[in-house]
């Protein structure tokens, strides 16, 4: 089966793998299933073992490559030496470890190893110079500067928890996704993820609408005045954050309440909206 997926960077770790890929079709789930299952089977046969190799289901992030591609690539390649930060190794020792690590695309990216045909390096390297050697040296400098400073996970900058890009890119992706009629299960799940928002953003929006502090809205001890605002926040959180977080996780953030309590608040607000026009207008504005 041909998936038409490009691999732009990878780092294979002891119990997980980081991949930076471009797929031109809505087939990421099928590709990842085939890749991880096939690799696990090959590994178990070769090493005469059995069982899972990787922890849990993969997590995907849509990336605006022109703005964040280099940062994502650098973060992936630094993963093998990130665990060495607290071991007392010098920068030179960690640099050597990074360049000697066989199970990532870094050696091929900087010209220390043969590049496999399936590894796409051009998009990342072309911003670092005009010829091959200049690009390889420029990229190596860019990545290894990360040994001298703390490099944050690019995913922490993601909008809507699943899109890493500038505001215009995020808005464009959301407009595209909203217009699509996605039939299969994988595409529908992706749509929910791309349209989801961060819980903090949802809570802040409700807090401003009701004139209360966001921190107060997250507490179980809110008085009667804030009861509606808190329940609306729970309702909106379930509506707008459910693509990437569970009701249990929302409950933990909302003052350690149960997932069933979030569900009950959602039903209560939904019922009230059917007879309370003021509340319905308030929620319509929030949405």
C-alpha cells in the first residue's frame, strides 16, 4: 500500500518515536498504524521478543512548516541528548553524543551519513544556505545551539491544542475543516481535534462574559452568583475542548470534580437553554 507520506525528520527512542511527516491525503491514522505495527513485528522477530514497543496511541500536531518546521525538526533531533542534561556531561560530550546517535535523521541532515531516499530534507535545509555544505553546516549550528540554551517543546505554542502555526494559518485551517463533510471515522476525529480549543481560553471567555475572575471560575467554592458562570464554563469546555481532552481531564482542571459532574452540568445548561432566552443568547455569543 502506498501512502504518499514524506518523512522530514525522525528520532527513535527506547519506548517512543518522534516523526515530522507530510501527508498529502487524509490517511495519517492508517499510515501510523501500518508503520508502528510493521516495525513492532519486524523488531520482535529480529530480537526474538514479543509485545508492544511504544507507549500508548500516537499524538498528532498540524504544523505550519514555513513558520515552525525548523523548530520542530530541531526539537526532534535534540531528544536523544535531552536526557543527558542532568548527567553532568559537558556541551562537547553532548554534541558528540548527538552526532553519534544512529537512530535519528540528524546524521543524514548534516552530511555525516548517507541520506535514505525516503528522507525529505530539502524543505528544512534550504533556509540555511545556498549550497549543500552551507545548508548542512547552518542546520548543524542551529540545532546544536540548543545544547547551550533551553529549547521548549514547540507543541506548547500550539493553538487549539492541535495546530502549530501563526494566527492566519490557524484561522485558514479551521475555515477549511468547518466546510468539509468528513465521512470516515478518522477524518471526523481529526476535525474535532482541529476545531478544539484550549480549556484556559474557553474559561477566560466565560469569565469575561460574566465579569468574574478566571481563577475563581475554576474553583468549586464559588458562591451562588458564580454558579451559572461555572456551569456555562463546563458546558462550553465540553463543547469546544472535547476533541483533545476527556471530561475527566476537564473536571480535574475545574477544581477536581468528576467527569460525571461535567456531564451533569452540560445536561443542566442544555435543558435551561430550551426555556431561558437570556441564557441562550449569552451562550450563543460565547460560541
